[in-house]
C-alpha cells in the first residue's frame, strides 16, 4: 500500500516546515539551524526538502506567487531558491511565472542510473574505511525509522529517511567533490521515485540497507559498495518500468 502524504500546498510555511523537520532529534537540530540562516537559504532548503519528499510531482506547474504564499516568504528569496534549483536541474521554468519539476525521459533515467551506480558505491567504499560504531548506530536508527515509514505506508517519510540514510553514509567518506554531484542526482530522481511508489506501494520498495550495514560492520568496503549499487539499481529500474508502462 502507498500511504497519502501531507499536501504541503495547503499549509503555511511555518506549519510545513514544522512537519518536515520535527520527526527526530537530528531534524530538531536542523530546524534550529534553519532559524539562524538567511531567508534565501532557509527557503532554498525548504523547497529542496519538499522536492526530495515528493511534494512536487513531475510536470506539476506551480506559480512563483503561489510559492511565495505557501512559504510565507518574500519574492526575492523565493526567486533565488528557484534560480538555484533550476541550475541544479531540480526545477525548470515554464513561462508565465511558473516552474515545475522536470518529467524524466527513459534516456535521462538511464543516465542517472549510470551516474549514481558509478559514484555512490565509491562513496560507500570510501566511507567503509572511516566509519565508526557511532556512525553505524546512527545509520541503523535511520533505517529503523525508514522501515517504520514503510510499515505505515508513509511515502514522504520513506523518501526523506532513505535520502537521509544515504547522505549520512556518504558524508563519512569526506568526499567534497563527489558528494555534491550525488546530491544533485538525487534531486533530479526523487520526484520520479514518488511516482514509482504510487504504482508499487511502500511494501514492495527495494532496500539493501541491512546488507550495507552488515558489510560496514565487517569493514568490507567492496560488499558495502555492491549493496549500495544494487539498492540504487533496483529503485531506478522500477522507475524505468513505470515510464515504460506509461
């Protein structure tokens, strides 16, 4: 089954941000950090999280004024956030003061699959050389939250916890060039993953996290890299199957 996510277009930004950032201790810390950030950075991070959580469906047009009202922010920070997200390939301008999440083609899915299966296993391999018991404990806690989201059919929570698991792992690698590339690829693919979940349901989502954690505990970088490669490949192959079916 695939649980219904909260419709963030019906909420004011303070309410939406509270829902997005109040699910765990680490998210509470992030929320406090956002309060200290300039408005343009806070708006950018909020919109980015909404994209990663599947609140913007591929092809769904949203007016800039609508985003201003939704986020409770000024026109300038919203425009700056949109500019940054367009440059990252997460949004596209549609004219008439509207933007949307791009609809991926089969060719683009194949490119993303190629890039992610090249970069992310390498990050896992590097992380395995530096990971500590504390890191593994944190990853296990995130995966528990992810599994709870799957069990209750909460698609949005699943997507955000899945992203959090991968980025927490990859940050251990301390690869300042590779990590931003991977983050940009996730921004491009996350909305399509939301569509895929709508077809297959959360109970049928692929997950190789336990295998990755077992490999990390054993200090086996190659096994960790392979688990991450399979995790990515299974997910994006399901996205591809949905596109072919359409």
